[in-house]
């Protein structure tokens, strides 16, 4: 291996100069290494509430680090990852940070189905309280898989988008409806529909080709994807307020200086607060947009629709409790006990 000391005998001055030069390069390289570039994957488009929250995080982090951490947000699945790919993509370091629909990680741990358990929460305040109770459990799963949980990104309440009006259980019979995780698939199968679990990237193509007739998602998601081009109705059944989780590769996090790590967690804390505040008014804003595109909105919905859906959901919650054992029981007991 070459070392500048090898030149000392024959060329003492050259060796000294080279040592000085290499030392300067090392100092320069160390200083440069404190500036970090990372990629951030998000399956949803840039105008979505989640991408806006992620952009807020990036801006806050840039402020706190004077631009030393440069994060590029890739929306619309442009990196080639959808939510179902994110958990292992981040764990393996294929991408440093991702914004992931929680239910798509249920194959890792059924805990991730908590926020989409049907009819557990009544409003955003409930959803936040449930998240705060469960957060240590989420953090442990991520930590066990080489990741750091940064913040939550809540959706507005889920409803039913449809081409024809859905106003009763009869309207759900054999309805080909897209669901976003196991909870939704089981609930709508229980009520007589024909659910199809699809990643977000596949929803609009399936609507366009008639592969599905309806979609379980929020007014927010439908507005961002211009669902009014395919769907005429939105029923605000308040099915759930599911979460996206923003998580970071632990090795990438630990490669940062202590000050940078503190800045990441501070920016994450500020973004968490921002996201929960932003979702409070989002449904009202979405409904205004839907009205401008002649979407017929039912909210509240009739008991003829809501009652059978809630009855169909009860076994889904029981099944989740069986899968999650003591952890699930502890979380829901604390949540219900504080009501």
C-alpha cells in the first residue's frame, strides 16, 4: 500500500508536501461528509396530504441543519416502489426514507392494521390518541428491522366512492370494491361485496377498464386522482382514519452526526404535529372540491348502510385481537378505558 512516508528517504521534501496535501484532503473530505443526500419514496402524488407533509418535513430539516441534509422527495411511486415495497426497501437501504400505508405492512406485524380497524375511532382526536398509545409498539417493530419511525401521516376518514349510489346493504351485494388492506377485504366480504385488494397505483387503471366498480378510500385520495372521471358518488361512512408511517433506514440515521440526528427527530416531531392539524380540515376542503365536480356526497349516511357495515366489522376486530395477543389487547384496553 502506498504511503507518503515511503518517499521520505529518496525525496524528503516531496514526501512532506504530499503528506500535507493528503492531510488537507482528509480534512476536506471529513467536512464534506457532513453534507448528506437522501431519497424519500412516496406512492401518492405531490398534491396529496401525505406528500405535502413530507415536503414540510424536508423544509423543516433543511432549516434546522442549514441545508446540510438534502432530501429528494419522489412522489407518485417514481422510484419504482409502492407502499408494499417500502418496508423491506428501507430495511435493506434501497431507499433511505419512505412514506408507507400502514396496512401494507401487516405481513410484517398485524399491529400495522390497528389504524384501519373499522369503526374503532369516531374522529381525528380519537385517531391521534390511538396512535399515541400504540406508538411505542410501532417503534419497536421498526427498530427490530433496522429502521426508525419518524412520524405518522393520517388520512382523512375513509368512505366509499362508487359509480352508482351505495345507500344500503343491497347496494353492496357483489359490488367489486377496491380495499387497501386485509381489514377492508374481510369487512366487505362479510357484508356481501366482492372486495379486491389493490395498491394505489393500480386503482385508476382498474376503474378505467371496469375491473372495479367502487373504491374504499378517503375523499382526499379520490380528489387527488380525479375520481369524478369514473365515479359519481361518495358515501362518507367514516370507516376508519388509517395512517401512513414515515420510516428511515437506521444505518442511514446513525451515519449522521449527533446534531443531525437531533435535527431529524425535531423536524419529525414538528411534522407530526403539522400533519394531525392539517387533517382536521381536509375533509371539508375535499368536499368542496367534489361538489365543484358534481360528485354526490352522502355524509352522514343512512343506517341501512352503516349498521350492516358495523356488524360486518366486529369479527374483523376480534380476529385482529387474536393475532396481536397481549399487545393488541393492551392497546385497545387503554384506548377504550380513556374514552
